[in-house]
């Protein structure tokens, strides 16, 4: 697996994001990956042509990449108004960790004005008849391969066998 640090920059405004990426492909061929930052993804939407992604460094392993990110994305850099990073580097987002009040304010600011699917997915909403028709048309004519059909049949037989044995 390859681990690298990247910088994505808006060529018009100068705003930037620094992140770590681990992937199986060569870093220079990972052109479809645009970045993982919350603010970055919000700003990129529909405007990828304005942004330039550059590889800052290649690391031997993920821990080394995170250590380098910790040096690059410091508290001082987070004070830069052009920096789109929400947290210090080197922590890979620390899922489940309590966020500081400042961090929570920055997240709230980035989500301000977003409603519907941006905040709670599709819960409580329904597809229109037109959308349902389009989805049906897109699937029409598609069939599963014989191998897939055999897997589905085996799965369903096992499921029903378990269900009948549990009664």
C-alpha cells in the first residue's frame, strides 16, 4: 500500500487543504481522489477544475505519513483563514474523540444553511413519480449473470432453512 501527503489548492482563492492518503495505486495515478476534508468537499462540489492537487511527500507507512502531516498541519496553520483543515494533522480525524468548542464551531459554520440530504440523508423523504420512473428505466433490461443468480439462490435457500429450523 502507498501512503502520501497531498495538498489541494483553489487556484482562484488560494484556499488549501493538506491531507494523508493511503491507496493501492501509485500516488501520481490517484487523480480521481480529491481529498477528505469536510470543508474541502463542500467547496469542491462542481468546481474541481479550479483546484490543483499536488503530492507533498511519500511515506513508508501510514504512521510516518501521519507524523509528517502533524508537522505540516499545526495549530498555527489552522489559524490561517485560507486553511480548510479543521483539526491538527497526524490524528486521522480521531473518530469518536470529543471535539473542542472551536472545532465544533468550525463544523457548524461549514454545515450552516444545509438542509435535507446534506444533514440527514433521505430519511423522511420520498422519490417523486418521475424519479421512480427514471430509476426503473435505468434498471430495465439488466439481468444478473448465471453465477450471481446461483449465489442469490444459495443465499436464499440457506436463509429459509435457518428460518424454518428456528421455529
